[in-house]
C-alpha cells in the first residue's frame, strides 16, 4: 500500500507535512517508509513495524497514530475511508511482522485413545 499522507512534524511548529508513504514487505517483515516525493529513490524515513501499534484518533476520523520502535507518528489522511484502509492494512502488517498472523491454526489432535490410557 502506498500514497500521500500528512504526518505531524516533530519540530516546534507541529504542523502537518505531506509525505509519500509506502508499506514495504521484505523477508517476512513489513516496514513503513516515507519520501518527500513520489518516485524518489531515497526514503526520508524507514522503520520496521514489528512490535508497532496503530490506533485511531478519538476526535478526528481522518487521523490515526502509529507508534513504532523508532517514534510515534500522528498521520492525517484525505478522508475517513482512506484512514480506515490504512489502519486495516497497518494492523495486518503489524500482526504479520510480529508473528501474530491471522491464519486458521491447526489443532494438534494426537491425543491418546481411551484404551491406550488404561495400559
């Protein structure tokens, strides 16, 4: 997933800055990257999503928070729908990167038969 989002700056102005974000999978782990321009070869920032957390804003349905091991982001999207899509994809990527993939887990059914227990 990729697209233009606005991140709140960490400087003293705390203004929102438009950045091109990409969700990237490599070796089974996802990372989030952002760039100053779409198509740029060098990212401005990149970090793994392993152990990250994403949460919605209580006051704005176009804003979400992404807390990574590197830093916390406040991110604003163009609409509530775009926000929900990013949150859903990020949650899936975080779960997969953290080994919490939502799969049908196989149940081990190798318990001993009742007759074997009597021996």
